[in-house]
C-alpha cells in the first residue's frame, strides 16, 4: 500500500508578490502543531515534495520543527500553482522505495487532486474546499506509484487546523 499526504500550506500573510508571501503567525502555529501530531501518531511521510513558494517552504520547516526530525524534501518550482493533472503525473514518477509521500502545495490544485484520486468521498469530504493548513491522507492499494489513477484512493484521514486548535 502507498500513502499520499496532501498538505495545503498554512495561512499566509502579505508579501511583495504571491510567491513571496510568508506564513502568518497562525499558519506557523497550525503547521507546527500538525508536525507534532504526525510524530506522536506515527504518521510521518518518507519523503516530501514541496512547492518552491515561500509559504510552502515555511510550512515544510514548521512540519519538520514540530515533528523534531529531519525529513527528505525536494523543492519543486513546478508545484507552485500546479493543477491536479500535473501533480498526478509527478506522483506517478515517484521512486518506488517511497511508501508514504507528502505534497505541500496550493489550491485549487490540491482540492482538485484530492477529489480526483479519492473513491467516493463521504458526504463529510464531498465538498471539501481544502482550506489552508488542511492535510488529507489517502491510501492506495498499489505497489508502484505508476499504477496511481483517479477514483482509486481510500481517504484515511483529513485533518483541519480548527481540529488541531481545539485539541491544543
């Protein structure tokens, strides 16, 4: 089984341009808390693929700091505002040694790929707009990432920042 973690960057502040927008203090706190939760729940990815935008790179830093571990990462310029089709092709090329991969990126691409890959999302997740700081974990009954296809993933978990704040 392969697991895919889809993380939308934390809440962003204002920057000189869209790509240079940093995380807002609440965004940093939310993603740090998510990193802590992933570590204590033993749900960390093997490898992270991260957009090169400032807010996604800072989200990676906060996940790593919260989990208090080093995580292998590839920063990908092409993930900045990538659409679902591009992300699907990228995932299909992942190294087979990776069993749990995380993508840290942006909407609308993340919401699109979540809905494309998930088999019959429940009513709870059917219209999920993927707000900032949302993490979805999807499981696939495949041995090779190249076998990934739409409507084949089982939603294992959706974690929203508001849930993390309630439990803090």
